[in-house]
């Protein structure tokens, strides 16, 4: 079961660990989003080295993010399981998955222990609906060419590959 909520469910009798609750990301989630950003950079390897551009990219993906730009944290019971946040780049300042101004780029990660449980799909669907509500004509993202599982998921969910940069595919889903 997937539910949307404005705050994490705090009572064990309301939410079991089988329930997935998507909570609107707020400023207080920045530390967790930073962890997720690290996981995207190391492809989920807790002990992996970050890329040379990690600090520069952190500025765009996290320092410049504010809750009004949108995002969600996925919770399994009382455990954060992943998240997605929207980044509204410009032609001058943008991330890997930038396609054009006005189309937000998604940053998304799911904790390894929850991969394959549909959390990424739920987060993508919530982010898609949010971007629509915010008036965006689409959403974009990038995925490492080596991440075949995620690439297949994005194509299955209606994304189209528009370019390839430095070993990453750039995809867009237009509304």
C-alpha cells in the first residue's frame, strides 16, 4: 500500500513496515537528501569513493534545493527507504540530467535494502504528478549507462533517451 502524507507516520499501529508512505520533503530532510545524493554518486556503494565533481554537484543538487522546489521521502514503517527531489536548472547552472529550462531534473535514490520493492516507481510517479501540478511540461533525469535496471525502469515508465554524456544517459518524460 502506498500513501501520501505531509509528515512521517509516528504511531506503529497506523503504519506497518509493509506500508510505503511518501512524505513531502522539507528543509529538515536535507541531511537525508544529502545521504541519498551520496548514494547516487557511489551507485549505492556505502564505501565507494565519490566522483571528482561531487562537491560541485552537491552545491547544485542540495545547497540550491529548497522545499518549494519539491520532493518526497519514502518511508517503510519508521525507516526512510529513499527519496526524490526536483532540481530546476537553468542553461547556465544545471545537473547531468538537464534538458531545458522549465523541465525539472529529478534526483532519486532508494536504499539498497529496499531495491526491487517498487519504491523507485512510487517516487517517480509522485514526482511526475508534482511536476505536472507545478506546471512543468515534463521531467528529466540522468542514469549511468552501467545502471541497466534503472534505465529499463525509466524507459518502461515513459521516459525517452535524448542524449548520452560521459557514460550517462539523459532521459526526459514530456507531459
